[in-house]
C-alpha cells in the first residue's frame, strides 16, 4: 500500500455501496467492508454539508466498539443530492424515481458527500461538493433508465457511472468521484495525513 502511515492498520469501509468499495480498491487501499444499520435521520435545521457531515459521523459512532482496537481505522460516508435547497434521497419507488429525474431534467443540482475517518485516537470529518448539469431529457429516457437500471439505491435516482451519467450529463463542476459517492482526491490527502 502506498500510504506508509496506514501500513499496519486494519481499514474498514463502513459502506455496502459497490461504488465506494470499487473506488477504495482503485486507490490501492486494502480494506474490509462492514456495515452496521444506522438511523439516517437528521435534525431539520441542518443544511446540505452539515447533513452529510452529521450522517458520516453518526455512521462512525456506530463502530465505537471496533474503534477500541489500537490498529483499526473506519471510513464512513454519506452522499445527498440537493436541488434548490430540497434534499433528494433514495427514491421510495418507481414513481418517486420518475418524479425526481423529471425535476432534475435540464437543471443543475448539487451533490454533497461527507466522509469520516475514525480511529481510537481521533476522528477527521470533511465534505466535498460538486455541481451536476443535466441536459433536458425525455419521459422515454427516464422510463427506460428507471425500468432497466432500477436506481432505487441511489440518492437523486441516478448513477453517474451508468447509462444515465453517460447520456444525460452536460457537465460537472467539481469532483466526478464525489458524485459517485466518495471524493477520492480529498480522501487520499486526509488518509496521508491521518
């Protein structure tokens, strides 16, 4: 592993997201994946980046027992999609997914990801923000996507790395991987200094 300071640490990625797991593998960081069910509610007064920081920290706190071990490092993350101050979570069903994507068509939205790196000694939390610009797309595009790719596990009802991202995005300001669910550049810098 390139990160010498983490050579003898057991790194746990607390996420069932295959995208986050893939990104951590691509960074060349050996880890195991473990998930604890965490209540993902948050106080109403929190704004965008505060929400993802709150949830990433909440997910890390669920691992307090694992953090008792000297050599364990936990990485948690949470991603939200925000359109005009409304947070678009994972869709509850097909209609909800169609509604979200119809709303986002031809518009810019923001993606926030909060990350917490935790050990017995300390916790570091940070976030990243990207702007995503969608072209205007048709009802047929949306129905094709929802019915064939079933984006029900994705905030905002889409995955930037699949058919939708390939065909419907005009441009992105900010980190592409942040939109996938893990701001890899920032994460790498934080891990180097952890």
